[in-house]
């Protein structure tokens, strides 16, 4: 029997004889104990037997007995309830097998840490989720110019709990490699590149606080730096679309209830998304339980687990391993991704998680920008949802107090004026908020004063004067100055973003939301795609067309390598018109051999060759969904919302509804592969479904007549979240069969 690290978070005790710091009446971080066979594998035969912790000399102890489950006992409530005596105590873990054999494991001495020292930094570790999560562990990693996927560092106190720290300085160094950059002013490490210079490369990160008063270092193991230009080399969780966003991220689940969708993407060795493979199978397994829906087929470089679920007995804690198969003998074959520790309950645990509602002014992991007016800025609504352990809205949660505060990145100090809101029917709303914080970048934190639930953090919030609207008389001069600043620095002052233009009731752009699928025909112009350059407040920038950067459309890994897309002029450019960029004649010269997306990037084409200006949009390139390209025009190929007489005019459009009251008409039209209305079909049936709650079956199914179906009796029968409605085509032999189109979120109220 041994102490080990196998859960999604490290065991606080990692070896026999280790000194164990503690504070009276403060729960220790999790300690994980394994029962192993002589061959070093888990011994499942003793599952259900108690592992008991005692102290010698004796001290009062809580949370000191845990059943073995799949060979593990996880002590997550271990609390020492007395101060030490004159002789230091040691912890003894004991299990008695069914046959009467007894196994024990002893730590080193316990050392008491007074609460007055809890704020003192003690050591540095990798955060529990991200590309690096364990000190001293080696793994495959990309080399420059590819960037290592993001990860985080954390400063821990003496008893193993993370601290919020002010103005850290992180110095990056390497053995047998050269890192770039070599310093950070944050513990979130993004954009790191490494170049191999020797045979045993590794990275070290030194964190310095308080002008060097505290320094500590954490290092990786020996890295296997892979050669460039390999397809299908890495796989990673999709940080935007996946329930598990980063490796080793823990969560909760409910027995028999499918987890939210888990999405895994394939990447080249240069860390570019790789859509070249279809056919690889990724399998999910766990030694701690039984999974169903545990295989996902890769399509266009993406594997989606839509119904992964724990069945049978609920493990107290499980780590899921996602393993790439050997189909096609790809470089990624047999690679693995690990979840963190997933706590599985037999029934949903009520009021377990906090999340931001879709109509909240701030969101998790999403930057937000607010204008400063008279040294104040206001936030209309921050809406927080209470979710159960299956991540469903818990409408039974009421009378739970939450607090909102701001944490400034420059000082990590919390604003002293906390605001409170009470959860009612699963929702808490902080409204009419006015702040007088100095200009800074910070985060909103929603916390539970009882500490029963983990805090919820917004993305980083920037408060600033709008350089484009602060002085209308100098708008052109300000805009020119700001864009030129972005061109020269490509750095943090560049707060613009690209977005597809969408207007209610008119198809101003063929694509309305990022990730929207596109279909077209070789040699035929794609209907106009219109793009806005928005400022930090989400407003389409109104500066003159001659100031704005040009945009280029491309499908390759870099615009210079584009071979599929062309325009009439051959340069894959459009033109600025009234503050919007319009691509009106993009077309494919040949059909791609694999699924591709159309990407859009700002460039400076006043020089030769043109220079990338992706720094203007903070490096975030705008993308469509996958593009389907036919060799000839194909009838009844896709569908769209009708341009007129329809509540919903474009994919992703949000709206409102009243429970059990029919929505205004929603009209769906069939189109050919050129995007033109096709009125030749009267056989198809379109069925509406919702992402949460339910629709009244009466009115949720309509037959297509001459290429058009109109839903006149569609209504919500129940709602558990802000739902979307998806319309899918059935009962036709045309290519449109199985294709679908979705609305944005509905805000549903009751009479």
C-alpha cells in the first residue's frame, strides 16, 4: 500500500515519511492512498474496505475513514482538531483486508502552522489544469514557432492552499532549450515558445514576489520536443466548446446522466488545428468506474462525446483517460488526455455550481470592456445561475446569498464594497452596478460567503476611455492614431475584434456567427460575407474606410499559402464600405480534399509583401464553420431562415418567448448549394427541438411545401435554462436531409 498521486489533483502527501504541515481545525488538501498488488497495479479485491487514519501520539481527528473504491481511498475532509503535544504526532493509514491481513503506511511528523502564517507564500506549483500540471513530469511539446498550449502557476502557502498574489514576476529559463519570452507579469502562461539546443530539454519557472522578498521555482521533467510539420500530432480539449476545457480539469457528474459535450481537437506539430483526418476513434476509459458512450469518431479533426455517462456504481472520484486509436497509423496514435478528478454522485447534488447566464454583461473566460464616464463605469446586469452537479439549472435553489466583488490584477486586492444578491429559483441578479475603481484590468468574483461552492470569475474586464468616441470632433484623428499604434505595437492597447455583421430581418452577411457552417459550389461566388471591426465596447467602429486595415480571407495555415480561395482580383480581398468590410466575390477554384474553414485576418497591404496585423484583434482570427464545397450546383442542399415574415432571420439570433404561448411564425427555406432559394421540394419534414426544457409536440413539426416550412404554433412547454431551438430536416432523399439550423438563446418568461 502506498501514498500516490492518481486523482485530478495531487495528493497533499506524496511519500512515506513526509512531513505534514497542518493547522488546527482546517481541512487538509486531499490525500490519496492506493492499495496496489505486488505487480504495482491497483488491487480492486478490497474495494469497500475502510482505510482508517490514526495519529500517534493521539490527537482528535475528523474525516479519518474512507472506503476503498477501485483501489483508492481519497481523504478530502481530513481535519486535525488539536494542537500538537510535546512529542510530534505522525499519521498512520491502516486497512484490514477481508482475509484479516493488515497493511499500514506512516507519514513523517506533523508540524502545526498557525493561521497567522496562512498568507505567507511557501512554494510554487503548476495549476491543476493546463498543458503542464505536475512538477518533474516530461511530455511531448511543440517547438518554435509553434506555441506551447496554455497553463498556469500557483503560489501555495505552507498547508498547500493557493494564494492570491500581487504583481508576480515570472522568469522562464531552460536546460538544453531557449524559451521565448523569458518573463511574464502573470501566473497565466500563454504564448510560450521553445527552441531545442540539447538532448535533455526542460523548463523552469521562477516566481518572484514583493521585489524578490519571496522566490521559488518549479520545473518540468525532460520534454520530448517534436519536429515541425507533422499532421495529427497532438490532441487537446476544445477550450470554448468542451465540458472539460483543459487537461487535468476536475468536475462533477451524476450516475446515469450524460455529461455535457466533451470536444477534442487534433493539431499539427506546429499547434495549428488539423482538419485532415476523418476516421480516427478516441476512446474514454476509467479504472474507477464504467462508462457508456465512450467512443467518438473524429470527423474533420474533431471528436465529440455527446452522451458520455457513468453507469453501474458511482465512483466517489474518477479520472477519465481519452486515448487516440491506431486507425490510419497517425502520429497521435495512443496519445492520451486526462480529465481531472470527477466526483460522481448517485443523484444530482443540488446547488453545486455557479455560472453566468447568457444574458449577463460578463462571462467566464471572456474579456469585457466598459467605458469610463465622469470617473465611473456602470454594469447593467450580472446574472448568475445556480446549477446542480449535472450542470443543469437548479430552479429549486432559493434564498442563497451570493457576493460580488472586483479583484484588480495590478494589486490582487478586492474592492471593499461588496454587493449582495439572493438566489431565487436558481437565478441571482446583480443590477444597477456603479463602480469608481481606478483605470485598471480586473475580474469580477461571485462568491458564496459560506464557502460551500467555488467562486465564479469573469474574464478580464478593462475600463477605459473609448479612443474612437470620446471626442466626436476628433474621431478621425483619434482613430488614425489608435490604429497606427496597433500596427506598430500589435500589443495590449489593441482592443478591437472582428465579427460577422448581423441585422434583424435582412441577410446583410451570408455568415452571421463565428463557427457557422458554409456551403458553396466550385467556381461560383459565395454570397457576400460582411465583417465588422468592433471596438472594445462591442460597437462597430465608425472610423473612415481609408484608415481601417485590409482583411484577407484564407483556408490554409497562413494567408501566403492559400491555394483554394480566389476573388475576381485574385488577392482574396474585399473592400471597406460604410465601416464594414465586404467580401462579395469569394469562390473556391477547386474543392478541398478535407474539411476547411474560411478565416479572416487584418493585414497591411500598403507594403510588399503584405504584413499580418493580427495584433489589432489581439491575435483572435475570425472563422466560419466547416465549408462543404460541391463540384456542380446541387438542388435542395441546405436551409436558412426566411428573409421576411419570420421571427428569426439569421442563425444565432436571440429572441424572447412566454411559456406555453405560441411564438410568432418562424419560416425555414431550402436552398441550393449556391445559397439560392429552391422551391422544388415538397417532401421534407422539419422538426424543431430545444437545447433545454421541452417544446409542445403540437406545432414542433412542419412539412415543407414548395421549399418552405412555416412554424406557426411553436411554443415552450417547459424551460430549465436559456434555450435555443434547432430545426432539422427529415424524410427526404435530397442532400439537405439531416442538416440543421439553430436560433440563438431565448429569454423565456411566464405570464
